C-alpha cells in the first residue's frame, strides 16, 4: 500500500456512529414541524487504491458516478524536498494509496461505481463492512481539510528546549497529536485515527524567528 505508516492504537470504546442533524424545537403554539425527513450530515468513507494512481482512480470513477452521489476528497500536503542540493516545495498525497468519499448517503449504485474506478482495492474497514468514519474521526478529518484538500505548511517556533510551538496553520489544531519532528526537513509527523487504526502523516512547517 505504499509508504503509509500505521501504529496500532488502543481501542476506543464508545465511539459514536453517524449522527443526524435535527432542527431546533418549535415553541408551543408555533408553526407545525416540517414533515420532511431531517437531513443527515455528510459522511466520509475511506477507499484504498493502488499507490500512485490516486488521481487516475478519481478521474475514472467519476465517469461511473451519477450527479449528486457525493464528491471525492484527496488530501495532499505541501512539503520541502531537497533534490540535487536544491530545496523546493512539492505537493504529494497525505496518505498514499487512500482517497476519501464524502456523501450524505452511500447508495448501492454509488458503491458499484466506486468499485469500477481504475486501481480500486477496497473500502475500509473492508468490502463486507463498509462504514463511514465515526464521529470522533470525522471531526478530526474535517478539521484537517478545513483549509482545502492541499494542506499548506504551518508557521512554528522552537523554544530554548527545542520544543515545537505552532504559531499558525493546520498544525495548530493538531499540536497535541504531533509524535515526531524533523526540524531540518521542516516536517512534523501527526497521528490520526481512522477505523480504529492510527495513521501517521507528515505535515510541513516553516520556522519563524523566535521573536514572534
């Protein structure tokens, strides 16, 4: 599946399943409740594909999907890469071999269409138990992509004990989930849990002057 790193996290008991957004209660004597069914929130499903073909998978699967089925979310991150002694910024998949599908309802026809995409391997946790991210995982992932699918570099400083402190950017929401820092390469390894397994991903940062 490529270079995605896993750590087996502790089981999280009591994870809550999909929720339904319900409007405010109507006061006594007010207009009757809307008889239409309440609208469920949009859920995220994880799809495993062959590493390196994520973009091609998305383009090919879109040809089989119907309008309104949902949308793909393919998180990528900006990192500094050194090649031939020269540093440059590059954008690469955050989780190689994985894309996400966002929808209010995963229909049977959408499942079949998603399976037809080039390089499809399986749904997570598996093809016989397709399930969205639970509420906790959903919230963390939504925060991760809050600024868009391409996760830009954060601004950080290091204190006198060489500990990182995030000033601005995506890492600020995940400072407590940083498990490793590579100051030379400008990368912080962040741990997020999907379907009970902790996945590690590198997010980029730029070091500011300590006077900030």
